C-alpha cells in the first residue's frame, strides 16, 4: 500500500498567511507545508485541501482514479470547490466500515476531539492509522493483537496520542510514526527533527510517497540521555518532552519535600501539573536500585540534588570530615551511581545543573560542591548515548 503525503501542515498551512513569527519566517523550501492530505494507492483521498490536484501532480500522481474522499475534521471557511471527477467528500460515523472496489477497507475511529480517525487496511493486509489535527484515539483499553504498520497524526500537538497507542501495543517497535499537521507552534528546522526522533517519529516533506509496511529503520531513541543547563534554562521541560510519548514513566524526584518552604512547594506543584497523569512519582535518592531494576522509563530530576544528599550523608561540607574519609565515601557512592547508569536496561533521562560557568563560590564547601558536580556530570555523560545542553530554552546537542 502506497501513501503519498500531498501536504503535511496544519489546516492553515505553514507558513501561515501574513504571520511574522520565526517558525513561519523560516518555513521555506522543503520546510514549507500545505494542509495535510493523504493519497492512498491513488484510490483513496483522506482530507480534501486547496490545491490537492496540483500537489498530486507535483508528486507524480493523479486524482482521476480516486474512488472515495473522506474528511477527518471540520473545515472552516467557505465551501471548497470539488475538483472535477472526484466523488463528493464525506465523513464516516465512528465505528462504521467501508470497502472500496480497489480492495481497501476503511474503519472510522473515534477521537477525543472533534474529528474522525481512519484505519485503512490495504488489499495485502497492511494497516495504516490516520488521525486528525489535535486528535487522539478515544476509549483505548485493551491491547490489540497486531500493531499498525504506520501511524500518521499530530505528534507535536498530541504526543499523548502516541503514548495511548503504545500502551495498547497499537504502536510497536517496527511501526513507522509520521508527524503531520505541523503548525507554527512546532520548533523550526532541525530542532523539529530532533524532537520527533526522541519520540520515535519523523516528518517528511510534502509530496513524499511511502510504502506502508515496507521495512525502514525507525528513529533510534537513545536509552540514556543527560540534559544539563543553567537555572530556569528549560532543562526539565526538555527532559519531560523526551518521554511524553511513552505510556508509563517513573518521575524520580531527588529533592523531596521541605517542611515549611512554600516557595519550594510551589515549584514542586508546577512540575507535577506539567506531567501526564499516567506518570508515577517516586521521591528518593536511591537511584542505583531503580536503575538496576526493570521497569518503565525513568526521568531523574535532578542529579544536583542527588549530589547534595550524597554530600550530606558523608558531611562533605566540613573540611575535617572531607579529609577524614568523607571524600572516599562520596567517590564510592558516585561510582555506584555511574556503574548503575552504565548497566541499566531502562530508558533513562537525567537532568543536572551546569554550575561551572558562573561565579566562583566564596566558600570552600561551595567550591567543593561545584567541583564534585562537574565531575559527576562528566562521568554520567560518558555513559549516555545522548547529551544535551539547554540554553534559553534551546537544546544544543553535545553528543548523539
């Protein structure tokens, strides 16, 4: 089954008309995207958009053989003129199935937002799921018998849709996930590619033809990632973003609570509000035990607070205690953590602070913490496939 993406953008396209934002200003050439429309085997058109006939011609296809035109979402604005020869566009009620003379079977899938998703099964049995902008499947509870060969949807706007499908095995290790409905809220340029790759997804230029079920290596999701940056740089948001398409995540909070500190409680509350409801939180500094056990991905936030706890345990703030065995005890605990990172079989995203670029601490204990954190960051980074530095909300890839 062949799929040609006549467009891959949001309903208004990218760039949006008359929009001066940075994303629209840089959406040129292969980064420019017409409204999303899919042509399946030249027989089925999913979403009718302006210029569909010309888009198909540019891609080397014709719409003359289209037997069915289906819409996935409400189309605002004046009625669109139907190109000559195309059958009338229609929406199919949820759960209803159609069979085309071409041998394609289509089932309307219920969404949690206005619109309809379509499951398309090709004559040879390959299965494709296409979801509307802003939509995710509704009512998914039971595991499916077989994953889709391809899923096409709003990965940037609804990453939880991918998580839901993974939770019931509708997206498997070999499923190709294609991001469409790309709007100007998505990051411009290579940053979009990097972000999608972290979710095991990708995007393609308008006019691309893909073979559903054809083998293609899916994006390699790094198993260990270290995210570093300064205060309020956006490093925690970046770390959370890397795991938002996973159905289950353990959020490891190494800071814990602080009795009577309302400002700290407010910070913790903001972090919790950002996390998906399916994520589980553990407040602990026993990271080695978690890393050595099996389970869902870990998001560790953060190594700086873990180091503070480790130094508290050996009284590393005291020069005398530091010289009298404290340094050796800390080195042993750090070596245990680094060894656990090296040997873990779990997907791990760890957050840390970059403190070596600021003012030199005025006290010996402050300088000791700065130096030990720098050593810890370097040791953990050595064991990670992917290392990111976040500056002013922008992630710079240092490794991977």
